[in-house]
C-alpha cells in the first residue's frame, strides 16, 4: 500500500507516515477485535472453554492470559510495521515512544473488550468469520485507516466520526505524525 502514495502528501504530511499510523490502528482492530472474537468463538464451539472450567484454573486467569497474549501479538505487529516504515520507507520513529505505547495499549484493550462482547452475539464458529469481517473491514475503510476520510462523502464522514477506530487512528496519527504527547 505504501507504494500507492509514493512521495505524495496527505493532510500536509508524508503519505508513508499517514498510512503507517492508519495501518497500526487497523492492526488494533484486526488483531485484538477480530482475532480475539474469532479465537473465543472457535474455542467455545470446540468445547475448549468448557474443558477449561473443569480445571483448577480460574476463569479470570485464562481471560487475562488470552488478553495479554493478543495484546502482545498486536504490539509485536506494531513494532514490525514501525521497522518496515523506518527502514523501507524512511518514516521517522515517533518523538514520544511512551505516548505511542500508551495509545496503542488503550486502543488494543478497547478493541479486545469489543471483541469479547461480540462473541456473545455470534452463535456458531461457521458464521463467526463472516460476522466479524462484515463488521470490521468496512469500518476500517470508513475510519480512514488507508485513506484520508476528508475525501469521503459527508454521510461517511459523519459515520466515521462515530466509530471508535476513527478516534484510535486519529490519536495514533497525532502521536506518530504530528508529535503530540
């Protein structure tokens, strides 16, 4: 996707920087929301969660471990994307790495909670992928993960303003691109 922007600027910044921040926000939705929802539905349907209840492992410990692992996977993904951006497209590292980590942890935690909530609505593992993809893929594009939402029709801009991914991407861009702390 980075080659589509070339040396173009989007909202006054390098297209590469703009896209990288959007892809990291998209990664939060993809990994923590979609990945966690699919994982839990499949484990529920295959009986893994029921078998875990028969063990002495407290449910809160299991949930904490799953959340921690999915968030760590997302953070590794973000680091890899930052590395590719830096070494492949000469995108500078953010000025405040601490602020970026805080934003990403809050975003990942929020989308993980939404993913867990979605599992209550999905009844079968067969339909889980379709339900999750039908929700997060269109919303990722509307939220401006890959394009500037300024070019969208007003009705889509209003919809994007109501989506949590839009706000995570905006925060990520503010920290990564504009140097906000």
